C-alpha cells in the first residue's frame, strides 16, 4: 500500500473515530457472513476439479517381495531394514518409529 507522506496527518480524535467506524463495519460484515449457513461437505462434493476423473487410468506398480535383512513392523505394517528394529513384542517385531 502506498503512503502519501505529504498528506495532512489526522489527529488522535480523528484516528479513534475512524477506527471505531472500521470496527462497526467489520462487525456488520461478520454478522452478515455468519447468517448464511454453508454446508462445507456439500459444497466440496459439488466442485469438479479439472482432470480429476482418473477412472480410465490403470495403476501399475512393481511389487518387490521382502528381502533378506528386512522385517515387517507389526504396528505400522511397513517393511524396514533390520537396523530399524527396536524390539519384539511376543515374537512380533516393531520398528524404532513405533517404539515411542
């Protein structure tokens, strides 16, 4: 916002009056905005994003079986290296991330 430094300055009384008027205007805007009830979930469902229809797309992912030196954490179900193993709970290994 540009400031005109040559413009005459307002007195404290004028500044207080201006700020009071601004507060009243903001309050009026808020009361008008709150009077309108918008169901956000319904509004989000009605929005169609461009390129969002991926029904004709196929997903191809190369699945690699668990390698030697890896384990599956029974808490987060992710495959980790043995170095990330924190311990065993009844014979079920868990990772350091799930140890907390």
